[in-house]
């Protein structure tokens, strides 16, 4: 192996050879990305990047338990390996016993056949069909008096996992995102109109910017009439992107241990009559959270939303453990037909709570059995008073973990619906809502479709959600943001 450069699998093998710890797990992540940016109907920048991150997990056994040291470094070459391994071992020796200590996942039967292959890479070629269509959308927008702003980003991460217990696993993860803003041209700042849409994709072959521009043109036409509304509770249609942002946060807040210890919305209030020895006692598992037949699930092999089929953990916490690296992942129903069915567990927290092992998975889907499109749901709205159609949510923050009360802002278009038609744009709002509360009050779910969560698109992109109709969404105050 060259001291200057080496392949990811060679890096993993050499790192394991250098280890003097009782146990070792190595994650080599090879990153490549490419992007396009545009403003005012013209490309501004584009670029390609490459990078490598190596994470070493060293475990040291002792009389009081197993300690663990985790060190990550970027741009690692063969010459950097021994200092990195020694640093991880020193961190383990200096640490106390790890609370989440478990035997490292082992076995060679599930070794990836492509473990020794070169990493997958992206390049500007991923935009071969998209870029010419984007140019056509610039002309289309210009002819219609619109200016387009936005960016397209594509990344491929090849993850190589090796352990001292024999695991040799590899996963290639492509991730693409497109965000597109349209603004009305030739108007004063006070009269400017703005609309946003976004898409998640694996390879940009299923995204047509011309169709997205046409969608934004329609929204800008809606915004030609402006209506001021006060804060209050309104019948509201949440599009799939907003539903995804809310339910992703709910997912991140669903660690079983936190629930058992009484710290989350999934903790059972009061002592109740539960047998304290029952698995999951003290949680709301088995409780109906929605009258709609909503099933919230994750599946590493969901078509179009594929993600790593094994645990990839660079750090430990209540919902993840570095000791679980390589643990196989299976389809998991978090909510089944409206009933809370699973909470996130590591092997450690599963043993503490008596619940099944259910690690987090890097996608989220909600099936509701609905068949209506968002447009069809709009046509059924606003017949008994004004209704609102949101574009997206923004700046979501937690207010109260006990109820999972969240606050945030609407952005880039809130539209007034009367008698089944969009009749104008209204001011933005600050909202105060809990996703768990919304599920309990939702009266309709539309057709499930792949969507890009706008707020969390830097962290979580693989989602498929329906639109939801909420009869009394709490717009707690008026916001002057756009």
C-alpha cells in the first residue's frame, strides 16, 4: 500500500491491522459531490469536490466494563493511520466504561461482494439531461416575467465498514436535491412575489425544471391578490414537504429510553395501572395516535428511497451506538394503522427497556390509504370558511419536549382557499403545533408521494408523505417574513 494514497478497503484493512485494542471498528467514507447554482435566470457557479473521512472506534476491556474511544479525521492517507489509531486507543483508555457497551457486531456471511471495489463517484455528468432543461426553464421564466434562483446538488458517499470481528460491509449512497425559487421581475421590493419548490432525487433523471417553473408560475399568479389575515386557528392543508419536516422531527424525538424515563411526548403520563415489568412500561406504545389509518415506516430498500441496510454510527447517543455498527436493518413500522408500534432502540436501550431492537433508518414514509392529490384536496376545502394552503415550513424549533410542541414559520407562499379555489396569497405566520397533536386531529390524508423536506434537507432527504388536512392548525402570530 502506497504511503501517499490507497483505496478505501485497503485503508480499512490497514487500520484494523494497526489496532492493539480489544476491539476495533473502522468506517471509511468516500465523498464526492457536484453542484449548479443560478440566479436571475442564469448559471452563476458550478463545482465538483472529493473527500475522505475515517472514523476509528477502539474498545478496551476492563474489570469495570468496556471503554470506547472514537476519533474521526478528514483527508486521511496511509501515513496518518497509525497516529489516528493510537489516538482512538488513548481516548478509550482515558474514558470510563461505556454505558452502551455491547459486543461488536460480527460475522463474515454478510460480507459485501463489492467491498474491494473502487468507491462510487458523482460528476457533472449527472446533470447531462437536467442542465439543458434548466436552460430552457430560464427562457420560459424570462418570457413569463419571472426570475429563477436556486441550486442543484448531487452527492455520492461510499461507506466501507470493517471490524475486528470480521465484518466487511460497503454501501453507496447517492443523494440529490433541487431547490428552486421564482420571483416576480420588475416590481418594487414591497410588491415582490416569491414562490419555492424542491425535489429529492437519486440521479436527476426524474426532475424536470420546466415543470417546476410552471408550478411556480401558477403560485405567483395566485399571489397577485394579497389578503391580510390575523393569527388564529385555520383549516390548513399541509403539503408533503411540511408533513415530512414535522414527522422527521418526531422521529428524531422517539428514542425508547427517553420515553421510558418520562422525558418525551411518547412517555405515558402518570403511573397508570401498567405492570412496571412489562416491556415498554411507561411509554405510549400500543396507544392510538390517529383515527386515520396512518402507517409511518422506514425501509432501507424502499424503491427510490434506498439507504444503508445496516447501522452506520459515527457517534453514540440515546438513539444510536457505535457498538451497533454493521447491525442489519429491517423494514420497521413506527406507527401502524394509527397506533404507536415501535420506538427507536439500540441493542443497549432495547435491553434496558425490554423492547425489540429497532435502530433508526435513513428514510421515512407514511402510508395513509388516501388517493386524492393536493389539488383535489384544495377543491374540497374552504367551503365552510377560509382555509389555508401552505408551501413549506421554516426555522422549526422545539418548545416543549414533553408534548413535542414545535414552533416555526411559514415561508414562500401561504394561500387562501375559498369554495375550493385558491383566491390569493396571505401573510406569513408563526405556528405552534406538535406533530403528535396534528396526527390526532388530522381529518384527511392525501396520496403519498416522494418529497424534499425543506427544513431538514441538509440532514434528511429520503421521505415520502401525503398531504394532511388539519381542521384547526394554530397560526399563533403573524410573521412579516417572506
